C-alpha cells in the first residue's frame, strides 16, 4: 500500500503543478486566489484529457491554471442549469405518481405491498419495504418541518401519498415507479408519450445526473453510469462506451414536450453559456455532436 501524499501549501501546490505537470501559471496571485477558492484535487480533475500523449503527466502546451478554472466555472454554471431543469421534471413526476396512485388505491395505498409487484435488490432486500423504511426514517429526520409536525399531531403520523411523496428522495421515487404494476406504469409513461421501459431508463439517468449536480461533482468530461434509451431519431447519440451528458439532454427535451417554455429557456441559457466559454470547451467531452444546436432546437 502506498503512503498518502503529504499536504502542500498553496505555494507548494502551484510549484508542483508547474514543475511536475507543466501547467502554466501566468500570474502567481491569480493562481493563489484560484486554489483558495477551489480545492486542488477538484480543479485538477478538469485536466483530464488535456495531457500530452507522449507524457501523460504533463499538460499540453498552452494549458494554464486559468484554463482549468474556466472549465470549472463552466461546469459549475452548467450543473446549476441542468439541476434546475431536472428538478422541474422531478417535481412533475412526483405530482403525477401521487395523483394517479392516490386516486386508484387511496391516500395510504402506497403502504400496501399488494398494490405493487414484488421485487428485490441485489442484496435480497424487498424494494417496497426499503422505500417505505426510507420514508419513515425521513419523517423522523425532518420531524421539525411544519407539514411533518402537522401530520404527526393532527393525523397520528399518517401521511397521504400526496404529502408523503415530498419526503421521498428522487432515487426512492424511481424505485416506487419501478415496482408499480404494469398497467400503472403504462399510465404514467403515457403522460410522457413513451413506454415504461423508456421512462424507467430516463428516470434512472436523471437520478444520476441530479445527484451529480446536487453534490457538486463534475459533469464536464465525466462518463455516466446510466445510458438512457433513445428512440430511433436520436439513437446515434447513444454510446455506452463514452456515455456523456448529451443523451440526457435529449431525454430532458423529450420529457418537457408539454413545457416548451421551460425547454426554450434551458436551451437559450445553454447556448449562451457555451458561447461564453467557447475558448476552453471541447464539446466532445460532454458528448455534443457538431450539429448539437440543430438537434436540440428541433
């Protein structure tokens, strides 16, 4: 086992980037300010793909700490833009699932495993039991939240689904959708003009991207675990080997078919953001084809 590396001062970090990795430091004060704002380890991740073929430890000529910081700044704004839009889709999906299941099975029907298919995780845990247990834990964790206090005091701790679903994580919402009966899944999928297998794939991709954004992780040049199913007109953009964010944007576009205003706003902001950082971006690093504008604007 290798020993851990020693902690470095900001000045030592700069020297290490210069001498060991060939990163250009045009201005020392600016470099110090960058490293005080962004963790060295986080910033260095934006250097992936920018090293020399002949020496993978050394940056390509012309790559500076300001270049990496610009990529970080783009990614930060990009994540915020994507997160806001995914949140709107998540809220709508919560609304549709709660509305449909509550009318069909009653206010607390979600607690009854008979209204769902039996499915287990890889470790053998029943998914329905796990979702409900997670919900109960969230009720305890958020016991000071006004609507939780209200339902504990006024209804003896009983929560109708349209209230309970606000305490479900996006991951648990995805799991609830996954264990719905086939006829119920079809009804929810139809709201997005798709089939259950597509909707499941889309939601899993959105959950992953949402978690990346919410935890300030990197979207730029980051391969994703989930590869969303795409219909034939977009299938050329689905690449499991180098799965990046662009196919997920196609999913977002599709799921916002009934909210053109939100998609238009997202697209305009995206175009503006890419233009602002065009001097440092390699759009292939986020899976964008050369005709990305026309694809996303259709």
